[in-house]
C-alpha cells in the first residue's frame, strides 16, 4: 500500500441545498487534492460515527486539520436543531476529537441557509 497524505478532513451534512455553498467554500479555502470529504446526515449529529471517520482519515492520510460543518434547518435535528444546539454539538464533537488527538487543528462552522459560514468558537 502506498503512503499518501492530505491536510484535512471536511465533514458535512448530506443536504443537497448546501452542497453548492460547500463546494464553493472548499474551492476557495483548500487546495485541490488536499482534503478527505465525509458527508453524513446531520453533520456531527452522530459524533461517534464522525469520530471514527476522523480516526480513519488520520491513520490513512495523516491529516492535520478537521473541519466540522453543520447547517441551519437540518432535517436530522428537526425541531431540536436550534443555533445553540448546533453550536453545542459542534463544540462537543471538537472536544472529543481534541481529547484523543491534541495535535489536530479543529474548525467548526454552522452553515446558514443563505450560504454564510458562521464560525463556531
Ligand atoms: Zn442536514
């Protein structure tokens, strides 16, 4: 097996309404062939599954950075998906990853319906 690396893993929801925003944002912020990409319903909603993907991406591709993107009006969250809930889940997922992999840089965003990437501290 060849040894190959990339810089980042980008994790997003599957929702088709946001893919053009995400594609554009990625194209503006990441060099081509520099990232793994994961799409799963709810973004970080299932944080165990997200964690497994990060683990694999790190092991196989030696990533340095994790980008977590949830979005406004997410069907996987339904009524529970308030701005506060998304921020909380993103922060919890980031903390869980950071605990296991302190060397990884983690960025979290909530993507709004108008295409704005709201950074979650
Ligand atoms: Zn969604």
